[in-house]
C-alpha cells in the first residue's frame, strides 16, 4: 500500500473543491432543521388536536416516513416530481438547482416526521396543571399552545432537537444519490482529480467527526443548563 | 353567584361526584373539606369547566357552565383560580406571569396590564421580586404570585383548590393571610382546604364531602364547629382526626 499523502490539501484546492460543498451541507442542515421543526410542530398539533381525521393523517404521515429509508424518499421525489414543478421558481433557478431544491424539500418532509414526535413528547411531558392554569385565565386552546405550552415544550426539547440535527447533518451526505454538490461530493471529486481517494475519504470522515462532535458537546452543555432552569 | 344543581360526574365507571347541589351568594366565603378521594378538587374544577360534568347544571353569575354553547374562555377569564401546585408559568418572569392573560385575553395594553399586575403584586407583598422567574421563589411566594395573577384579571369570584397543601408548614401563614385579607374585602370565595383555622376564622359556610363525591354537610360555620353532636357520624370522625385535641 502506497504511503498516505495529504500534500494536495492546499488552501487553493480546498476552496476550489470543498467550500461550496460544505456551504451546501451546512445550509441544507440548517434550513431542513428550521423547516422540519415548523412542519413537525404542525403535525404534532394535528396529532394532539383530538380531531380524528387530523389525528390519523398525522399518525400515518409519521409512521410512513419513519418506515422508509431517507435515500428512497430523496430518489422518489427526484424522479417523480415533474419538470414543471421546477419552473415555478423564478428565472432558471429551478432548473439550475434541481437537485438542491429536491434535497431541501425531501429533507424537510422527512425530518418533520421525526421532529413532530419530539414536539409531541415535549408537549405531553408538561404537567397537566400548566394547561389548566392557562385555561383558567381564559386562554383559548390556541393561545394556551402559543404562549404557555409550546414555548416550554420547545425549550425542554432543545437538546433533543440538536441531537436530531446532528443526525440530519450526517444524513445530508445521502444527496449524493441525486448528484447534489455537498461536502462529500466535493471530497469525492477531489479524490478522483488527484488520484488520492483514500486520503480524501479519511479527511471527509474527519470533517464530519469534528462538526458532529462539536455539536454533541454543545448538546451536553445545553442539557446541564436546562437542568438548572427547571 | 355560583349555583350547582344535581351535578354528577364519572371517570369511566367510577362516580366521582354524586348529585351535588350547592349555592354560593355574592360575598360569601365557603370552605369545602373532606377526606382525599372525596371529589373536592374535582368539584371546584367543574365550576370553571376545567372538569366537564355528565349530569346536572352549573351557573356562575347566571352563565350556564354546563351548556355546550357557552363561551368558556370568556367565562373563565372572570373566575379566578388558584391551584395546589401554583402553576405559575416557569418560562415567564413574575411580571409576565401577571400580565400575559390580561393582554392576550382581556385585550389590555401593556402599560395598563403592568400597572394592574404590579398593584396586585404589591398587595401580596412581593414587588421586589417582579423581575424574577418563578423557580427563584419559595413555594409560599409562588402561591402569592399565583393569587396576584388571578386577581389581576379582576375576577368576580375566586376558587382556591388546596392552596396551602403543597407548602412547607412555615409558609402556610403568609398565603392564608392574603386570603383572609381578600375575604375581608368582600370577595366571593370557594376554598378547598384542610385549614380548619381558616374555615373558623373567615368562612361563612362549610361543606363536607365524603368518598364517592357526596356532599354530606352544607351548613353555617357556627353550626359546623359549634354543634358537633348534630353532625353526621362520618363528619365527626373526620373532624376528630384533623382538629387539634
């Protein structure tokens, strides 16, 4: 086995091959987290609404998406969404960033299933008395959710959200299936270009590790902080 | 002010309120006592429909609480309630706890809500704590803030559900003092409590409930404490256990 050689990791090469990929992976993670929590909250509220059709719709949404591998959801969406859909975006953005748009939408849809379960657990873990107190002050169901229940549920669930975000960040590598340019894709192209595939995959693992591990440490600190707040 | 007619409630097959009727006039202070499992807390929560009932009628200031068409949030905004475990909102400061419902429910402006809230906070003697979070206060202080929060809504009646049961003994007094003051001002109050000293001092009437959700006694304070021989055997047994010998 030839000796490892990392000398091709010059700043010029890193910025040429990796930075835009890293930028995409990170933005996809952030956007999918925000979108996933927003959609997930709606689904969680449907699930807890006590209105049967909404409850079942939410239940099936969650069960279905949790039973299908993410990479399949990405592929299905990519292959089945008609071209006309991408023309809805202004200019040629839709056609130019087809894979990226597809990735963002599927990630939001997929992660919402997981985030909705976290939100639901957060809501259900609050003492019943908090809802009573809001009701007794004359708040409607919606006001109670908006001002009393959800803020507390979200705060208590913050570490779990972040943990899910770490998984999400790692999952963004699955966009290779539709050819979007993420960090892993950047490493792959770099490896092929310099004929150094082993070194590039080692470095890719290091980058994923550093980012994920740093986030895990953040989760740990948050957990301690929230324990004090309670 | 509060009228309850033949109210019954079941949890599944278990009956928790059994044909309860009572009447509370404006300005009256009524204490509800009884052993645990007698349905006292359930009874008081039916008055603002936190607990729905299956049978009977409940009226608060003429509004039919049991009627499905009644605007419950509106009714509840006029009925103050204080809970055993305080139930302050832990993510909000004391001031925000006092103002949020005034603003969102009554539609008061921030300045007006704050002014009203802080006035009530002063009344319970906790102005210095206005910027703290509930978790930074003692149990007694939290319960006093909870009373101030209910009063900020200008309620027509106040319901207390075991307001001192979760407190350390040395904090019971400060909460009872606030309640005694309220009663002296003529507030209509219904109080579920085991504090017989409070019942003796400020109540007009005492209701005794027994297991299964029966109202066994509903009588004036003087009769209840002064003529123990005339009480039901079950009531005498209960009083013997909790009154100091």
